[in-house]
């Protein structure tokens, strides 16, 4: 923090050699040297000082035995959800999980049978597909549609495709990778459909705090009546404060029967318990770091504006689905005139930027890439310059 109370998101931190997947495993993952990592969803910013101090306190004790979820942790989650998301969460609704992805896998196992169908809305966060397929369930694809320049849900398509084997919807809200912050009415309509067809909803709201000005995240169970009894909400401080390596998330399950069954299957699968670092860091983040988040959101909006200005002024390149939330950009390179097989390797082989390929998210066509803009502006500019040079060589 500087003397005007401003946090520094501009300094470039060299993350090489810090055991970072994004920076230290990029070469192995993409099979190329010299790539600028703008893939995977973590931020190149240092976490806020109170979080670092809380972690120092834990490490200075030198005691790393099994830890519990503390009443203070629960209270911090409750206060955060009330303050930032207008949702009154009861203490007993909160179930610890060492990550959202393991929790989603448990939910698929707990509330569906092998051969059942689980709805996803591609392009979408790829571990959703794995959670379904690797547990011998079937993916029911309900692709998003672009209407008036905005990705929308196609509920008519969904209702038509439902069968007696359809049991669950995996909702990504805000949506990774297209960056939609779903409006309350959109969620209500989806909710009504789920009530009508008795579907369980897994609402992955891990990006809930990362919303741009003018948009508001709606917690799914608050969007309509009858939703609390059928929804499991996945949240955490991990995206918001850049703590995903601490493996700490809060699964909020208002309905006691759903909660008990989730917990039973989690135990049967030996889902891991809390660790002292994740508990301390999450509590400190929720209690002391709201101002850091406010400034982070301002910085990310600045990055988004920078990308838009750069692409408008300097290249006939990708079209950008304007994100309403998340620090992820969904780039559409299809208008660049490149043939499909060239598009698939354009970003890494030609531009030298490691982006997540669109096909990972179940996009129907080649030509989409996901870019992570949670980095200092200088890094962002370097990435855009690399893409600009490559676009001009097409
Ligand atoms: C929608 C979504 N869910 C879950 C995760 C990861 O959750 P966790 O690290 O808690 O397993 C991510 C990370 O990118 C994500 O984008």
C-alpha cells in the first residue's frame, strides 16, 4: 500500500521459481519455450498484507498439526456473504471443502447415479465435464447462445433435451470463461425450470466477488422461491484474494437433507479437512481486506479498458465477449481469416502467449481462447503486443 492508501498492482513480480503452475509449468504444458503465461485462473498480484501477516503468524508458531474450522472462520464467511452478497447464511449451512472442484465431484456422486445426465452450459469451466464423465455420468450440453452481443442461456433448448435421467445442473455464476454475471431474472427462470423438473443445482459461485461496475451478482438460491431446498452453493476467498493454493473453500448448503448427504459422501470419499494456513488466510481476507478488493476491481476494470482500447486502435484481431465479471477474457479469433487448424495453435506457436484453448471449455468450434488479465498492466501490454505482431503476420 502506498502513502495515499493505494495498493500496488502495477509492480511486476517475477513468479518464476516460486513453484507456480502458471509460470513454472507453462513450458511443459504447452511444449514451447518463452511463452508469456496468461492462462490458468490465478493472479500475478501479491495477496493483501493482512493475509500475509496471518500466514506469518501461523508459520511462526511452527505447529502444523491438524486444524479445525473455527467459529471465527464461520463468522467471517457469514459476515462477508451478508455484506457483499445480501445473503443471510446460517452457521450450520457452511461445509468446509479443500476446494470447489473436489466438492463438485462429490456432489455429482452424491446426488446422481451412474448413467444419469448432468447439465452444463458450454463453453464452461472444463472440470465440470471431468466431474461428470469421470464418475460415469453423462454430460447434457445446453450451449450458451450469443444474442444481442451477449452470451445467454437457452432454456427452451434445455427443456427440450431433459429426460427422466437428467438429475442435476452445474451452473457457473459468474460464468467462466464468457464472463457473464447472470441477471436475477435469468437465474429465476433457470430456477423455475429446475423446480418444475426437480433438478438439483450446483451453483459454482467462486467468482462471485469479481464483478465489474454496473453489474450485480445474485446468489442463486435468492433468485426465486423453492431454490434454497435444491441448491448447493460453492464459494471461497480463493479467486477473490488469490489464495487457490491454500485449498480452502466454503460450500453453503441450506437444506439439511442435502447437507447431510453431501457430508456423508464426502466422508466416504475421504475428502480432506482444513489446513491451518487456509483457515487463517480466509478469515483475515474476509475481515480485513475489503478495501484491497475494491481497489483490485478498479485495477481489473482498468485492464479491461486497456485491452479494449488496444484492440480497437491497433489491430483487427480478436473480438472480445465483454466480461461483466471474472478476470478472464473470452477471445474470438474466428474473424481473423485464419483456417481452423492454424487458429488452434496461433496464440502459443505464433504469438508466444500461453492462453487456455477454447476447446478445453467444450466450445463447438476452434478459434476461441481464454486470456487471464489479472496481471500488472505492463505484463498485459506485453501479451497484447505479442498478439498484435502475430496478427499482423497472418
Ligand atoms: C468456475 C470455477 N470453479 C472452480 C475453480 C477452482 O476451484 P478450486 O481451486 O477451489 O477447486 C475455478 C478455477 O479457475 C473456476 O473458475
